[in-house]
C-alpha cells in the first residue's frame, strides 16, 4: 500500500453547491467521485481522510463549511464532513490526494457509471487511457 498510495490523485469539478441557510449551517458540494471509487468509512477501521485541495474559479476569501458528497443517491456517499474552506462555486476543481492504493481497483459500476479516465506519466511521456 505504501508504495502506491502517494502516486495518484483524483480530480473532479464541483457540479452543484447548496449553501447553508445561515453562516453557521453546513452546505453541501457535489462532486463526480464518491463511494463508487473510495472505500466507505463505515466499512473500515482505517483512517480514510485523504488530503484534499481546491482550485477555485474566483478569488473569494470568505469561508464556509461544507460536506462533500459523491454522485450516488444514498446517505453513505459523503467523502468529507464539515470542512471549512474558501467559499465553493460550481466549476471549482476538487482534488483528492494520496489515492494510489485501494481506490481504482475497487471501482464499482453502480448505476452503470463509467470508469474514470486515467492519465499516466512515465519518463516524461503522458498517456491517457
């Protein structure tokens, strides 16, 4: 696991953002990756809090708290709970780091979802599959 863990990241555009009704209420941002790619926390005693980063479209410094939800329609498809970041917008890119182990090998075609695209880099040559 250690050899592969740090060799991969996943990226998804934020599809929808539902803001909390008040400043203190948690909003929800929906991405295209979820329980079909990542091990659900409820099934494991492992620490599954992958590091993340966000490429923001705007330059807002206002902070907000969000849950990050995947695309599947059940309550277990949440990747992060209560993260405080700069305000999210639809179209921002959400990166999940260190996913090279126990992720793509577990891909599920639930609801006929297509497998994500992969980009590999070897000796400065990039290949898309």
